[in-house]
C-alpha cells in the first residue's frame, strides 16, 4: 500500500541559506512517526511545507500516491493536513468554538453562521477529547495545554488524516503529556498518520513506530523504533560525539558574586533563591514557561518583583533599576536578540558600544574615533564576521548577531553575565565558539548564569544545574549528578528538591 | 473515532461552563452598556438643566448631527476590527459631496437613487485604492490612508477650484431629504444610518467573512495559517469603509446644501474618536458597530449639551478628549479584570 503522504527530494532555501536539502519522508496510515533533529536541522521548515505556508523549491508531495500541490494553508487543510504548532496560533478575542471553526463555521439559513450548531459540535469534540472547556469563553487566558487541546479539536473537526505535532509537549506537565499521548494514539487507531516532533527521546520511543532524523537540512535516517538506540540517534543528530562539543574547562570557584533571596513576582515565579560564584557556570533549566526568563529579567531590573532581594558582591540592588544593575556589574544577553538584544537598523559599531556610550563620550558627545576603535577591538576579539562595522547589524547572520550581543555586554566587563538561550538558532560552529567563550569567561572569574532549553548544552556546560518548574526552583543539581533524567524529572515537577 | 477510548474523562461541570459564558457576556454587555449609560446620564442632566433639550426639534437636530458621523464610524469599525485604520474618510466624504453637487449642476433632474449610487461607487473606488495599497503592497494602513487623505483632498480642491455649489443648484426634493423628519423627531437621513448599522452589525456577527475580520485583527499571522484570505478581506473592508464615506458625502450634500472643497475636513479624527469611545479596540479583534454608533451619538450630544449646561464651547474638545481617555481606561480595566477571572477559573478547574 502506498504511503498516505510521501515527500520526495524536497529542498527549500531562504536566500543563501539552504533550510532543507533533498529530504525524503513517508507517513503511513495508522502510524505515529517521530521526527528528531537539532535546532536548525530543518524540522520547522518541513512542518511549514506540510502546512502549505512554504512551497518547496524542489521535490514533490504525494497524497495517496497522487501528486499534491499546496498553495496555501487553506489547501493543506483541504487535503486533510492539520498542524499543531509549538506555540499555538489562536485568536485571543474570539471564543473557543469560533477558534475551532473559523472560516468553516456550520452555516444555517441565508448562509449565516449557525452558532448553536457550532457550540454543539465544539462540545462534542471536547467530549471526544475528554476535556472540560467552555466553548463560549474567549481563547485569551487559556493555558498552553488548553490551547493545544483547542488546536487538536480543530484538527478533529475537519477529520484530518495527517496530523503534525511540532514539539507539542515542550510546555506541558506530566499529566498533560499523558493526555496528549492518548489523543495521539486515538488519532492513530482511527487511521490517521501523526508526525510527532520532540526533543525528548523517552517520548519519541514511547509513542512512535518509526523515527526520522534530520541534520543540517538533510535527511539522515528513518528506522523502526525498536531498531535504534538513543545513542545512535543522538550521534546522527549532532554528527559527532557530544563530549567533544562542550569545551567546559574546570574553573576554580571563588566568592559569591550574585545572591538572589526569596525573589517573588506574583503570577510568574515565587520564592526563588540561589547564589552564583565567581568562576562558575550555572544553568537555569526548565520547560518553556517555567519562569526562567522572568527571573533573570527581574534580577536585571527589567521587571519589578514583589518580594525578595538581589545582591551583587554583597550589595543590595535597588529593584527595577537596570542602570544600577549595569553599574554593579550585571549583564543580560536576552533570548530574543532581534527584538531585545540589538537595534537592528543601526550599525554593528553602534550596537557594540551602546551600553558604554557614556564612558566613551567626551564632554557628552559621542565622537566617532573612540567608538569605532572600541568596536573594532571587540569585533576582532569575538571574531564577528561583518563586511564593515558601519553596516546595519541586520545584515549579519544569526550567529554573528549573537556574537555582537555578547561582545556588547562583555565590553562592559561584567562580574555576572546572564545569558538567555545563548545558542538558539545559530549554526553549530558558532555555537562551539559561544560555548568556548562562556567557558573562558568563567575561567577569568566571571559568574555565568545560563538559561537554556537545550539539555545537551545544559549538561555539557554547567557546573551546577538549577531547575525551575511552574515558577518555583525545584532542584540544584551539581555537575556530577546532573543527567537527562534528573533534570527532566525536576523540570516536570516530579523530582524532589535536592 | 470512538469517544470512549482511553481518554481520562472528568465529571462534567455545567455550572462552570455557564459561569464562563456569563463572564464573557458581562464583559460584552459592560463595554456597550457603559457608553449607553454615559449617554443617558448626559441627556438626563442636560434635560434637568434645560427641559427644552428634549424637545422634538432638539432631538431631531441631535440625530441629524449624529447620522453622518455614525455612518462613517460603522465603516471605520469594519476597518479597525481587522487591525487597520482608514484616515482618508473625511477626504472621501468631501470628494463625494462635491461630486454630488457637480452631478446636480450638470443634470438637475437626476433621480436621487442614481446620485446616491454614484456617491457610493466613488467612495468605493477611493476605498479600493486604499485597500489595494494596504493588502497587496503591504504598506501599513496608517501611512497609506494618511497619504490618500491628502491625495483625495487635493483632487477635491483642484476639481472645485474655489467654486462653491449652493442649495439653489440642487433639486428641492434632494434637499428635503436632508431636512425633513418622519414621526416628528426622526430625521429621514437617520434612517440611512439605521439601515447601514443593522446591515453591518448582522454581517459582522452572522457571516463567516465578517468573523474573519475579527480573526485577522486578533492575530494576523494565525489568520494566515488558518487559511483565511487575509488580503482579500482587508481589501473588502477598505472598500466598504470608502463606500460608506461616499454615502456620507451624498447625505452631507443633502443636509447642508452649500458645498465647497472643505466638506468633511478633519472628520477622520472625530470618526476614530467615536469608534474608540464606542469600545472598539484600536488594535483590532473586538468591538461592535453598535458601540461605535452610540459613540458617534455621544460625541454629537456632548457638542450640543455643553452649551446648554453653560460650559464654554471651547472646552468641548477637551471634554471629547477626556472621554476618549476614560473609554480607554475603562477598556483596560475591564480586560485586565476579565483576564484575571479567566485565569482563576482555569486554576479552579485544574485544582
């Protein structure tokens, strides 16, 4: 029997960057197919091709053996393909029922929307999923798990034959993951093909019949689940052994640089306490939405907090004051460099010197000389590949942009460096450079606090791993005892604080 | 797919579901009810000071004054819920008004429906220019319609060339339409506004393409992913807004009789004020044409009530401004409260 959906030789480039090269994938009826790969391996591009958002440059899609051309999300839906994105895409102002049926509402007389039927069918879908959600409430304020259930109900509502789930479990608790699994199995038993994308091997192995690996936009392998091991998969994903990737050198741990005591911000996190010493790299791990970014933003003074205190080198920081935080020696490299880390339209040089514009100015004027010299020094030190330092920073690649953000803050000579997802979306080589740099900084006596969702990075780089779950610090695991299991258990709220 | 498969089924809790519906309904009601109450309060206080404020003539003037603003506000709402804005409506009104006068000068015996249709089509054409630039060229609506505000007005100026068209140039029947009332206090023109309001209101809530506009305003990228033809819907919204501005232009000509190139100058800000005061979220996704229409009536009422109350007419603009700020403040407070309730409700379910 022909596969339900078959991708043959699919390639897709964005500008000069090849996101997918000659990728093959076949999905069978009544199968859950796992898709794994590092960030940047091309998984999300593949998802967007299946969703009809991107058209492949080369290659074909075939549904039931006949060629399928998708010219937009509507035609993907018409072909019976439903995509559940990592971050659900709902309309916050519309009701849950409308979210499910938008564009396909049941119609009554004069083609007007039959709200009664829409509500009844929504209740019916929720009953099938075994969930309690009010069809009339707006989508605004739903938890991520509930939003995903709405997306799944949407897929059920048009009897999708192919359901793509893009890292659906990354923000879910244990019970919610179990519920999602049973939904996926129900879909499979009804004859649908499910493409399940996840970073968690235990989930992939528990759920999937076959597993496909992508690396750097290429298809690497497809195997029956019982024919591969986690180690084999990891090796294929990274293309090398993990241990060589993380150049963590042992550093002597010195005095306490950053102390956080009982930090609380209602609705985001509560009673978070930790200490970071000079020479130490501490990872802050946890699931998306656990409150990690919120904590470091509050420490840096971007957001206010309701209780607790932050001390740098024993001195208390005034809350909500980033200027004081910078002069005390704190630096924050934010998660979203395009939105928060850089001024995209401004030159590389200006971006590099932005936090030091006062110290570089003479009589209050920023004259080009000092600024450009300093920018050149730091660009060289971090090996930023830029045509000219006067070009807008938006012309650089993602990895080089990240280096600019890092250089910008390193140039303030911070005593405490907080980095949020420092290697998200940058290529493997630059990743290694960033890791080397963090390691070097720690060796020079800087205290580094690294928020990361990539478990290999956390385990490879950190001297200690702090794990957050739903706004609380669950565990403080030293390097020797930190492994995938202990971190994941704490991150899903099952481990005990140790 | 079997319903009874291994999914964990929790006992049904219908009480909560109705509680949710109640919260939502209340938030909706409060949004429109708040402004209706403000209007009622204003009328009652003004009438207490001067009972003649409620005379048939005074009510007729009030409704007549609200009509054109309300029609523009309905068109603007359709654009604003899709997270766009149409600043060119005042210029389109001016252009359509002058075109009406010119049509009558050229052929005084044209039937009124033909003139109405001509105004609507001219407005729709202007709206199509806006819509094409916003939807196809993907230029922000604020910039596009700011540009066409000047372009349409410029065309109007060069066409009029300083000329003025007087009531004497227009047929008596047309002018009568602009000034007579039926049932004593309801002006004939207001019926146009009522029809426009009801048709637009039903369209936005009953029809799939109307709901699409709310979806687009609520989350544009999700609307694209959901397969909604975003460009086509936004284009249509601008065409409708333009067409209604064209209709308003013809009604303006009928009401005032004297026309030059300045008709409707600066109207766009009053229209947006009416829409915002009427509870339409300026970043799209929520609000109703009914609210916007009441907003138009409220703004007009303030204009005629403040002199009666002995308030210096110079303060009128400040009062309108204060009202806008109050409306936005109320909106923020309401949505914050709604968000809090929705959160705690979910927490309750999870516990």
